[in-house]
C-alpha cells in the first residue's frame, strides 16, 4: 500500500497560504511599483557617474516590458520544472519502503 504524506485538506491549506503570500503584499502597499534590480542599478549608476557608457549593448532588445517579463517567467518556470523533475526522478529511484 502506498503511503500518503499529505491529505487533500493539508494540500488545500498550503495552496491557500501560497496564494495569500502572493496577494497580501499587493494589498498592503497598493500604489507601489515592483521594479527589478536592473532598473534600480541603472538609476544608481546614472546618479553616481552621469557620463558612464556601458561596455556593450544587448544583442536583442525586447519590444516591451511585457516581453521581458514573459521571458523571465519562462526562464523561472523552466528552472523550476527541471528541479522538480530531478527531485521526482530521484524519489522514484528510491527502493520501496524508504
């Protein structure tokens, strides 16, 4: 018989906690802008050295911020999928009863 670690109630509770952790910051600070580290770094460089010229330019410039966000989300999803696959594979290779 297969041993079940979590029941459906526990899974539903954990899902609710994850959703709450994603939504609560948006409700607490309603008019905030969640920018990335690249934008903050660029602003700081301009303040420190206004005449600074970058060493290189991007090979491909995304047409808008939405495209950049999409590419970042796809990168994160791919990484999470690979990590999940690895742990699932290792879990499946364990001998029964462990």
